[in-house]
C-alpha cells in the first residue's frame, strides 16, 4: 500500500494528516482485494493472509473455530468472483492500485479533497 501511495504524486503532496486519513479509509478495501488475489494464486480452500498465513474454510482444519463462517463468506463473495475474472498479473496490479482510491474520503481537508479528487479523476 505504501509503495502505491509513494508512486502517486498527488498523494505525496497532501499533508501528513490527510495522508493518514486517506490510508485509514482506503486500506481495508485494498487489503481485502489483496487477500482475494493471494487466495486465487494459492488455490487453497480458504483465505490467504499476509506472511504466508492461511485460514482454511474446512471446519476440521481450523485451529480457531470460525463460528460465523467469515472465511466461507469471503471465499464465496470475494475470492470466487476474483478467480472468475482470471486477471493477469498486470490487471491484478492495476485493480489493486485503483482500489486505493475507490472510496470517498469526505473528512479530508479542503486542499486534501482537491488532491484526492485529482487522483480519482486521473485514474478512475
């Protein structure tokens, strides 16, 4: 995420407070997408997390019970649709980058909102 932000000139021009607000608002969208892409690549029945961690959907393989079937829902509603798209590595990178700016961030300062709008206008 940080590498993508550093590759975005408008984001670097924002003041530090706006950068933090933007990161807090957008990181979750980026991370869920990245988890789905990692899971697609691994072909394991579950959710791949950072640093090689993995949470299986099969109850008997779970070290900690997933009583609400969160892993199963992530696979059904996120991983499988991403897998169905059959994105190339380049397409995955583009989608990951765009996900950093997909959400509105109304709590930015006025100059921050202008910079964020400029990023979105250019990319989306």
